[in-house]
C-alpha cells in the first residue's frame, strides 16, 4: 500500500474486481473509504486483506470487508526479514491508513509476535476466521528447502489456501542485501509443497497458489502441472500500468509515477483499469490454448499432471529434475468437501452472545449480560464483535453491549472487538489478550474474594494488545512479555509488564503502574508511555535507541495521567490506582514519560501549524513537508 501510489493501486483493484478476480491490499492496511461501492458499480475494495507482522491498519472493519484474509509469513524477495518504511515516505495519507504519524518511520518486526509454532499459527487462523466467518484464510510462505513440511503444518492448522512465493517477484523497495539473498524459484517450492501435502493426505484440504514473476499463460500452465490451482501476479500488471522497471521504488523517485507518493511524479501516471483487464484476458486466453493442446477442459483436471512436463534435452542435460517431476499420485487437488471445520457454531459467541444479544443488536438496544468462561473459549467476543462491525461499523456508543465474564479467558480473549463492546473479565486471561483491539473496551480484575495482591501478580499472558488500533484496556495486575507490541492507537493501563514491552509501538497511550521488564520501548516510534517509578529503577530497563524519557513536568502530561489512572480505578478499584489518586500531587512526580524523538518533533510541528489556524489535516500535510526538508 505504501509502495504504490493510491491511484495506481486503486485502478489495479478496480480492474481485478471487474474481472471477478482478487486484488491484495498488501500489509499497509486500506483506506476505509474503499470499503464502499462507487456509484457506477465499481469497487475499490481489495478482496484479499493481508495480515503481516506489523499489523498495520488491521481493524475489525478491514477484516470484515475481505473475501480472503492472508497471513504473510514471508515473501520471496526477502524471506525471514521484516520491513522498514522511511519517515520520508510516510505521507499523511499513508499514516492515516497505517494508524501512525506522518513523517515518522515505521518498522515491521521480522516475526509475527504471536506465532512461534504451528499451534500459534493455528490460533491466528482461528482468530481471523472468527473476525470474518465468511472469508477464506490463506498463509503466504516463501519457496525454500523444507517448505513442504511447513505447508503440511499450515494445512493442519486450518488454512484454506497456501501460497508459495518465489524469489523473482516481490517488492522493488527491498534493500540490496535482501534482493541478493532471496528465496528459491517458485517451481521448486510449489513442487515440494504439492508432493508433501499428497504424502500426508492433506492436499485435498487446501488450495495451492503460487506467485513470483508469473508473466505468461505458459507460466500458468507449468504452475498448474506442478500442483497450483491459483496464481498471483504483480510485476506484469504493473508493467501494463506503466512501470518501466527502474528499480528505484525505495527512493520515492519513480519516473512514471507508479511507485511514489511524490505529488509531482504522481501526475505522470497514465494507467487505466482497462490495461490490466486486457492483460489478464490475454493471459487467460493463452492458458486456454495450452489446456486445449494438452486435452484439458478444466484446471482441476490439470493440477499435478507432471507426467506431461519434459526436460529440454540439450539445455538441461546436466540437471537432475526427477524430484520436481515426481509422478506418483498425480492429479490430486482441492475438494471443498474436505475443508477444515472450525466449529464456530459451538463457540460461546454463537451459543450465548448471539442468542442473548442478537435481538438487541438488530434493534440497536443496549444490553448487559453475565457469562461463565474458561480457557478453552478461544477468541471470545471476536465473532460477536464482527456482527457489530457489519451492522454498525464503529458507530455504537461506548459500553453499548457489556459482557461480564467470570473465569479464565482463553487465548485471544477480546481479539479485534469494535467500539460498543465491553468485555469485563473477573478472573485471568491467557496469551494474546486484546489482540488487534479495534475500539472496544477490555477490563480484567481478580475474581471476587481473591486474596492475592493484584499489583504483584500476573493476570494476563504474553503479547497482549498486539496490533491494537483503538479502544481501551484496564488491567488490574501484571501482563506478560511483549505487552502492546505494535500498538497504534489503544489506551491501556496496566500494573506491570514483562520484557520487551511496547516494542514497535506507533501510537496510543500506555500507563504502567509498576515495573517494566527489560528492553522496554525497543523500536517504539510513536505514542506515549507514562511509567510509575517510585524505586527509580526504570532507567536500566528502557531501550534508549529511538526514545527519550523524562520526569513528568508539563500540565498536559499530569492531566493525562490523572485521567487514565482515574478511569482505571473506576473500572477495576485498583489499590495502587487509589494510592496514586489519594496523593496525586506528590505521586505524579514519580512518573516517567517515554516519547520517541521523531514523534515528539512531528507532534510539536502539527500543533504549531494548528495554532496558525490550519485544520488538523492541513497541519499534518504542512508538518510533514517541513519535517521532510529537515527543518
């Protein structure tokens, strides 16, 4: 999304929707205005919504607008690496889509912080299926040695589509070290994945897709014979839109206005949706001709028929391709009868929340209910939250539906819940609490009658609020490691966090009323944190590379601390919050403020332009232009 300018991407999307194909949003999110159909019937909404490690713009609305949700584990151009978008390319409209700050650089973590095993991947697939029960869930893997074994795990985890991405495609903005150390050709990974899935009786459960500079109908014919049913294109459609392969995408200097956000260069863009439509029709026609020559009427008949491929005698006489052209059990392909069953109808969202709240939801009537939960109730609230999003977006009032939960929350409790839904948990919660929070409210307090000292005990697991974009969370106890990783807009109050808190955070406010663990604020490029530090030990825990931390001295900061600590007390009756509020003028001096350098400069610039009479949006544009010049 950030790589290609809006007009180029929009026209590509329109073309694919006209053809009943699918375009991919990429990892940068998508502007909310694209979710609505144009007056002429065209749609600018990408059918495939990507969920990558940065979780940029991954909101409930974003996920509900998808026909397919793709988890990007890797890409052929730079396997195993994250991404970095320099501040000079984070234009105001890019920042809006990514829920970040104009002019401030963005970092995508190398790994997904909620995926360290196939079981973790299965949990994310389950989360996303709850966030949009009508969508396919796909997983993007890179072509590499051993990808077949990974593909088998992905199929068992419940994915509906597995994409094998080759080394020859990918982004033109990748650094040189990545381009020269990329993955393998798609042919190798595709053949291995197809054969391994067959050996494990998993091939009929998933659709197999491939990409990586597919250019002709012949490429598609070979891909099909090696095991693919679907295909991804990027380079060729871009060329039809005017790309001249200058390979300067990373410099923001594209001479034909395709891969740039520079307003002057963008005027040179002349692409039209019809160009992409024509190209795709020609590709389809060429594939039909190859199919006719081979005697096939459908793609399904053709999948995996490697017996119809042969090695060119002279050009490949010294190459052993027998493992690629393995012919045992040919023509095994996806069968919809064997799709993974998530059993969503058995979840508490269906059996309790929808049963008790559906009438109120339809009539837009506020309601409060009580529910018993246990740690097997994964992604609790997510499916009902998607029902709210489909009907009302983020337009409901705060706490419109309140669910009082009693017991232990399972993994991903409250993931992606939208504004209007309040989940108050009396007990504790597992990992991934509040993942992708999208405007909802989460409260966790120890169960009634508990004798533990809340502020000294862990009450929620690791990687809470990962990728949160908005909403509030009040946690009466300590959180595990990597709290609020990639938070870009949520407000959270917690009474202590483990190691690596607030990694890669780009927005929002986090108030920590306790210890922070090691490596706090690593990669943090936006947002503000207030740390209660009566023991004066915080200095040794913070990662100082991108941030500054100071004593709280400004009136604004004192007001923010009091506001959120007071709300924390109102929701949780926290003992430590009460102690701070009862002697606030003294206790507030014990707080430290953490703020990233560039974020602070940009917010000051925006504020100064607003004081000159500019609107907030105009101020952001002027601040970005000023900041980019190095002023």
